[in-house]
């Protein structure tokens, strides 16, 4: 593979090691890329933040907090669910959404550091 990089010495062992590490990390990187693609939308990012903060919410809760209609919230939740980022649990006629446990470690570092001036006791 030709590049426009000019160097005196290419460390072939280092390059090969990096290729192997990248190949081993590929599934994890794909998961992060999928989460970031879905979280790239402002509304979905807010939804992920709320689900991380509150553990579980129903469509009506999200619609009330985000001041959007239920239909719009449902569409965003469908994309998050199809992407494997959230999961649904039905209780009676109410569907509660939570972050998928497997992707929680990806989402927590992204949103866990977002500061808020409200403490849980103040809410």
C-alpha cells in the first residue's frame, strides 16, 4: 500500500502489532461506532442521558421531559432499540425502556461526566 508518508525507517513489527490489536478490537469499535451514530442526534443523545440517569422510563415520561409528542419519541426509541442500544420491557400496557446492559459500559463514559446543577435530592 503506497502512502505519501516519508520516513527513514518503518517499524514493521510495530505496524503488524497495531494491525493485530485493531483487528482484535474491531467488534468493540463497531459497537462504539453504532452507539455514536445513534447518539449523534440531539434528541436521542438526551434520551440516552435520561435513561442513564433514571435507569428506566416509559414513552410518556420521555415525551413529557423532552416536550415532544409520543409519536416522535417512539420513532427515536425504535431506532435506539433496532440499534441494540435500548431494550423494552412491557408492564401491563406500559412499555419501559432501559439501556442495554452490554452497551452500558460504552454509554456511561460518554454521558457520565455530563454535569448537572440539579442533585437527585433537589428533583
